[in-house]
């Protein structure tokens, strides 16, 4: 595929992303609360999300 998007994540960011996705799944499945991540995790996820948006050409400013 020529339009693949590849992200490289450090372990902490990958763990943060896994946790958020797991919480969203639990929220959808059972109505569990989605808790706010700690500030450092929030910052890592924001950087990852911006990188993904840039790779997709979204160019959104948050």
C-alpha cells in the first residue's frame, strides 16, 4: 500500500494510547467512566495525536 501511515511510538506513549483505547472500549461496552489521564500522559498523547493528524493532512489546531 502506498498510502500507509506509520507512527513510531516510545513505550510510554504506546502504553498511554493502549490505556485510553481500553477505557473507551470499556465505556462503550459497559458505561465505565473515562478518567482523565495524568498531565504527562495527556501531553504525550497530544503530541502523538498531532503527529497522526499531520500525517493524515488534517492540519487541525488544538
